[in-house]
């Protein structure tokens, strides 16, 4: 099917996810019977797969934030963290080796997350770009080594902008944090009661807002936007 092939082609830079997405679609999309209903159902399954990835990305951010507070994960809030299903195969080749089989991208990501957290890692959040990272040492690290502009990393750029770091009372930072909490709560309500609220929001809408708001905040910190311009982008008026 053309739509499926286009979608899979877009995942080519990520061969593992491309393969797992194909497996997911093979398990969930019926064979093409030439009907218009097949096209609708196939598109619906593709959308569901995309939504799962969006949802996991958003939940992952919140898991890391919770973990950074006390090194624990609330299994009631994230039930999939206490029970995740996947197949294993044991091979005898001198020693017993275990292989793991996945048929969906999110199941693979959950497995990697569980393995990662089982090692009690140190997780930090860059105070410049806002992304999570694992510091090279256990010493408190404020900035990551990601390249953000002109070949320079946050760790190289951020100290020079220290005087631009904003206090908690700064209207743009306060608006960003407040609006982020509001949007996430709206997303949670919509997940429980889809299409029953005029303020409906899905994962893609939330992710789009997050990217736009984060860019506005970074541009404001860099001095490329005024407070009024940043607030106009970040705030969502009901």
C-alpha cells in the first residue's frame, strides 16, 4: 500500500524502529482486499502507531523528572514500568544466551528504559536546552554536550550567557512552566475522555506546542525575542 510504504520510508534513518514498525503493522493491518475500508483501517493503524510514539516520548519526560526527584518511579502512575511483555529465546552455544523479540517500537523503548533505570543512572536536565542527559561524572552538571549552534555545545555557550539566566520570577519562564503543566493536564483529561471536551488535545498537538514553546524560551534567553514576543508564543489563551 502506498501510504504504508511512504510512512516506512520516512523511518529509514532509524532501521530498528523501521523494522519494528513494519512488524507492528503486519500484526495489526489486515491484508489488502481492494476495498476502501482497508485503506481507512490501514491509515488508522498507522496513526495509532505514531500516537503511541508521541505518547511514550511525553511520558518518558515525566518519568525522568520523577526519577530525578528521589530516584524512584511510581508504578501506579506508570503501570507499564512494573510489567512489560515481550518474548525471549534461550540459545545454547557453549553458554546460554538470551535473545529478546519485539513486535512494536514502544515495547522496545520500554524495555530499553527499564534496563537503563535498573542500573540506577544519574540523570540531569540541561539548564540551557532543557533536554535530559547522563553526566560523564556523578558531579552535578548543569549543561550537556549537545551541539546547539555554530558547532558549539550547551556547556560551551551557557556559561557565557549566565547573566541571561532567568530568575524564577521571570514572566517568560513562569509562563512556560505554568502553561506546560496546564497543557499536560489537558492531555491527561483528553486521554480519559476523548472528544468530550472543547479543550481536546492529543499527543501530536501537545508535542507541537512543546517544540514551539521551547524554541521561544531558548530564543528569549538568547536575546532573540522580547518577553512580550515570547509570551505571545508560549501562552495559550482559553
